[in-house]
């Protein structure tokens, strides 16, 4: 009997088939031992130590529906390959032999399997002209071993499927190990529902309560505009290094992260009801909700974070994964905490909230539109020395609004700096109201410090060119001083420990001591201290520098 079945199967498939032994049970049960099927190159393609099944023959004869009450496959071995990416696989001939030769009629498919068990299976597939990638998952070279599965196929027909995968486990030669995969799936031509999804790997666990999808098919093709989906109660504990065979960069990520997610969406939009990702210590955490729309063209979004936390260690890890150095400022400020919103709409990027770092905390409200940026910053203590890695600076406290271009060619600033540390001194009560445009400042800066009051207003041009010794500084400004001690302010020791008061106006050009042109008007000048007072009611000075002479 085994030989007769082997010959019949071989004639049907067009290749050599061997069956070692056949055991027929009462009416509807059979067991086949030592099955071997060759491909048409006479290489071993498929084998199994035992295949058993129980088929409801009466139901098949009465209705034409195939109802397998139980099936078992032990010791499955599959050697599948393609000689090249454009050639047919070595198993194609078997599929072709099983296909109906009658194209004028169609026999509806009705199949159910009450229990399918697979144990100790192995499936190997290779595209022979494709390069191998050791220790990295490659769809052209798949090697699955230790395959075990328990499945219930409630229904499979031309328009729907209902499958309950109770468990599936396997190992892939590149290093991926699936300890358990399970789900319940119902799908037809209008909708699909995935329930009780479980995926467990070496150190990771992923679970999903429900995934519901609705759609329309036009000529057996998905109408993408009809797509709707709803993901409920997604929860996971993930150790990224488990997936090194898929993403080699994850090898160093041995820390575990928890994740939960609930979202709804279409092909054009996503509504995130909640997303929460965190490491075990919660030093890194993303907790947010929001939406994204217009996915196919120019996406817009609006998310609120409560909070977004990224530890300095995570920032360093991201830099290693991307093979790019961490920007110096991010490296300097350490841990990052943000509680607020981030949106993109009408071409504008908008952020509003509280930002905390190891360098201090601030409240911000910013809008970036192309090259234009505007925002308000409020902080009671930001360590500029840490931000810039420059100990000449210290803490900054300010409430200021800034608007300008990202290339700094145009900046408008208005606000108060309550304290600012620079080179050993903390300056108090600074007010700024001015415009920096194309290397020219026009406005006013005032300081009301315990060591003097100073007001500077007017216009100064060619500032950066002058600093870089590439241009002439032009100024038309008024300077008013009230009991200013330059020594205590650590601006100059030229006058010693003296207080000065004056009103002045400067109009001219300056590049060096040898190139000075302009006028200086000083009134109500008074200097006191170190046992000597100096009072000048009025002073006018004019300087000019020409090719042949200089005058003052």
C-alpha cells in the first residue's frame, strides 16, 4: 500500500515520492511514516517522520467541505530554494500539479482543521545567487529550526478565514528566537479582527488585546482610502538586543523598555489615544497623546507630552546607534525633561511647555516657520556655563521674547534679564528692547544694577565685521550713566574704584585708535571716589583720521 501511494503521488507531482509505511485507522484516520519528496533536480525537498490525520469523510461526501478533526506532523524537514532571484523555486512544480486544469469552472474552497500539531520541524530556504549575511536575518536565506505549533483552523473558504494559532515557536539561524507566537484571527472581504496577540522572544514580551481593521476590495485589490484600524491595549516589555539579527545596531541595547499604546487611524490620519514608553528606572519615558493627519502629502500633527524624559545615557546610546556624534549642547545639558505640546500645522512647528535639563529649567513658547522663529523664554536659573561649556558664564534668569531668522540675520528681542553671570560678576536688572538686522543693532539696552544704572540707546552697525576686524564700526548712540562703578562691574579698572555719572551722545566710525572719525558730546559728567571728585559740565570732542593727518 505504501508503494502504491508513493507511485500515485509521484505521478501526480511529477517527481519521486517515498512513503515508508501507511497505517489506516477505522474509516477516517490514517498515519504515514517516513515521507520523502524530491524536487525535479532529484534533491530532497520535503520529508517528515510521521504525518497523521483524521478526516470526516461523511461530511466531505455530503457537502464537499473538508473537515479535518485532527492532524499531526512530526519531524518536518523542508529544503526550499531558488537558483536565482528570477527563476522559479524548486517547489513550484508541486503547486502547479495541484492546481486545477479546468479554468472554466471554480470549485469553492471549504476547509477546517480542529487541531493541527507540528513538532520538531525545520524549514530552510535559499536564493542561491544572493549573498549571505551571517548573524543577520535575510529573507533570501531563511533557516528555521525547532518549529513547534498548535493551530485550529475554524474556517477557510474563498472569502473568509478564521484561524486560532494557540502557539508557534521556532529559532532562526541568524539568532532570532520566538518562544511563543499566538493569536486569533478572523478576516473577510470587508474587515479583519486580530485578538489576543502574543509574541514572546528571549527577553521580550509583546501583547495586543484587539486589532480591528475595516476596508473595501475593488477587483480583489485593497482600496487604500477605505482603510480604518483600531489598536486596543497594546502592551510590551522589550529588550531591543533580542532583535539584533534584524537590526544589528541594537546589539548594545540590553536594557528593557515597557510600552503601551492605543491608537485609531486611516490611511490619512492617526489618533494616538495614549502612548507610554519607559525604561525600568523611568529615567527615559515618552508619555503622550495626540494626532497626525494628511499622512500621504504634508503631515500635520499635535502631541502633548506628560512628560517626555530622555536620560543622558539614552542620548549617548542614540548617538552610537546613528553613528553620529551627539551635538555638544545636548551632551552638555545632560538629562532632558519636557512637559508640554509639540505641533506642526500650516508649515509651522510649535512648542509650548516646560523644559528641564541638568543645566536648569525654563518655560518656553516657540514657533518656527521656515527660516522665521519666534518665542518667549522664561527661566529663573539656567546655567549657561554648562550649556556652552564655558566657565566665563554662569546662571541666567530672564523673561524675554525673541523673533527672528534662523540664520540670525534678523533678531528682535524684548524683555528683562533679572540676573546674568559673566566673568566673575552677576549683572542685575537688564532690559533689552531692540532689533538686530544685517549686523546692525537698533534699540535700547538698560541695566539697573546695585553698582550703577546704565542706558544705551541708538544704532550700531557692522558689529560682527568690526569684531572680526573686517569692517568699521558705525555708531549713533546715547549713553546715560548714573553712579556706574566700572571696577565693581568688572568692566574696566582704568578709573579705579570710582562712580561715574554722565549723559553722552556718540556719532561716528571706528576701526582702531588710528582710524577714528566722529563726535562725542558729554554733559553733567561727575566722577567720585578714592578721595577725589571730578565735575565737568559740558564736553564736546571731534576726531578725524585722514591719509595725511589726524586731529582731535
